[in-house]
C-alpha cells in the first residue's frame, strides 16, 4: 500500500460498489420495461466475472458470500438471458439453496421480490405510509430517524402501501431459488418466533 502512494501523498484507486448495484440496475430496467440490451450485457458480464469460487457474491471484494446479494445477482443474470443450466448459474443456485433459499434473503431483497411477484407481500414487514402523519410526541416520528434512513423509509412505505409491481416484460421467475414454493412458505420471519 505504501508503494502505491503518489508523490504528493495521496492514493488513487478505482471506486467500486458491491455487485448489488449492477444487479439492481438490471432489475430496474426490467422493473420499468426500459431495457438497454447492450448495457445489460456489459453489466451481466461484470457480475459473472466477479462470482466467487463458492458460487455467490459478497458485499465487498474478498468478503463472505452474501445471500441477498447472490439472490439479486442470480435474478439479474437470469433477466439478462443467462441459461439457468449454465455452470455459474447452477453454482449460484446451490449457494442460495444451501443458505435456506431466497425466502431467507434480507427484507430489502424480499421487497424487490414482492414487486416482481416472486414472493407474496406477506413476506415483508408492512408499515403503512400514514405512519408519516404521527405527531412529533409519538415514540416513532420521522424526525427521530437519521436523514439517510428517511430517504429510504419514506419511498419504501409508499411503494409497500401501494404494492407497486414491476413490469417484468419477460415474466422471468426465480421459483428454483426457494426450498418451499414462495406462495406456500409460512415462515418468512423465523426470528419472530419464540
């Protein structure tokens, strides 16, 4: 690292995000039915190239495989036209299933899956958009939440209240990523038991 320092004292590296970002970009194109095929193929190649030997994708270079990131990457690749029988897709699917399947993905990933009609809306916690109208003295009020959380929460409350659905023009599904068919799954919140 010291050997990579510039003469004036700074370091310069490529700024990268994790593999959820290109995956979400492909998902967004299919959500809106505004697919740039050339860009989609470039992103799919980038996602494929960064798959771990284990078969999934981490949240950072050299990190452990992350289930939610892997679900998004797999779905994005399938939307981009990857053959589910291809070796890299089989490895990704096995990695997901070993970790309990897509039903065990985090809440943000399950919200995306609900919007694509891959899981029922009951797979995500519901907070009505009207929560924003609670008075300031109430134990929960948006002014008591960090600003960066509000920038995520308010749109999510709206999307979830309206149950917005993706266009998904190819009607691509990922039923193969669930250990129990997603609309039959009764245990989306195992940590709530007990």
